[in-house]
C-alpha cells in the first residue's frame, strides 16, 4: 500500500503508511496569540484520528495542548524528552500514552517504526524556562521512509543523522519575511533536498498562519514560499518530485525502492 500524505496546514500532516495513521504537530485552531489562520478551513474531526502523534518541539504552534486534547484516549503521543516537565498542560492529558524521546530513539506502532532524529532549532517552551527539551525531526518507516523535519535549519552531518529517506516534509516559511537561525526558507529547504536526495517532497509550514495585519503589508511573503521552493528545488535537486499541496489535499507520492 503506497504512503499517503495529507497537509492540513502549517506543520500539521497525516502520513498514512501500512495502515497506520501518523499525525504531526497538530494545530487545530483559527487563532494562536498574534497569529491568525489565513488560508484553508480548520481541519475536520477526522484529522485528529491517528495511531501515533508526533510533536517536534515545544513552541506553541507545534506543541498545542488544546489541539492534543482532541485526540482519542489511548493515542500514542511522542514528544521530546522533558516535554511533560516543561509544559504542565501536557501532564493533564493523562488519557494519552505519552513517550518522551531523544535523537536515535525508536518507537514501534503497529506496522511502522518512528525514529527521532536531530533538528537545528531552539526547542524551548518560549518564553519560559531554560533549554530543557531538544527539537526533533522524525523518520516514519513503513512501506517507505518519510522524513518530517519539524522546524530545523540545514546543519553539518544532516544526511547522516537523518539517513536515507524516500519522502521529505520540509518547512519552507515562517511568520515573516526574515527567518533566523534554525529555520528553512525556500532556498535552504531546496539545499536540504540536494543533501538528502529523497524521491519526493512536500513543502509545509507556510501560507497558513500569519501575524495579524502583516498580510496587508507584505502578502507575497505569506503566499510565495511554496512556489519559490518548488522552483529552486527543480534547479538544485532535479531528481526530486515536489508536491505542492493545497490545505486539506492529499498525495500518494510515487516512490521506487
């Protein structure tokens, strides 16, 4: 059975492989602090249905307890080590089966194995507390190997740390026109494709949420990263098929192994 990827917006995706639904960084709200959802309808209730849910790091747009509260009792939730200490609201979700991991750890869920890999990003629960939890990416291995990068920059040794992958879900944007250290913009994300050499890629983390008022000032910075990434990937990683999805759209990438 081929892998199917659905992009619900921002970093929230469902990866279905070998009959197992894996949900990434669920965010199911219309507004978060100064951010407003500007594109795509809110994900439907079915988006919260998964056998395993992966949280990449503790920033509130990736680790969002009210969204996690929509998960069915008994759902396996994989989070960075120290997350339950750093986020008190997470400890109240005791009906979920929470597993804390660090890079190199593996979690088996039915027909897939999830491996935590490093990410170059500030993993703190901002703005409180010291740097207690690592930022992570994950490789989901079932019939294919799907890499969910979370939030990360391009770092030395990335190909060795992540390992061979067939499909890459990469962040290509952020909250404004200038992305700092530990992020991927369209150009850097295209360089990641050249380094990892997957067969297919899906750009995420752009074009969903935007600071209130800023979309009226520089709207192209909000809408353009996916298209720009596709264009740069064609030049830097021509062997990779890029699937630029609309919100709520799914794709079954063709992957020969």
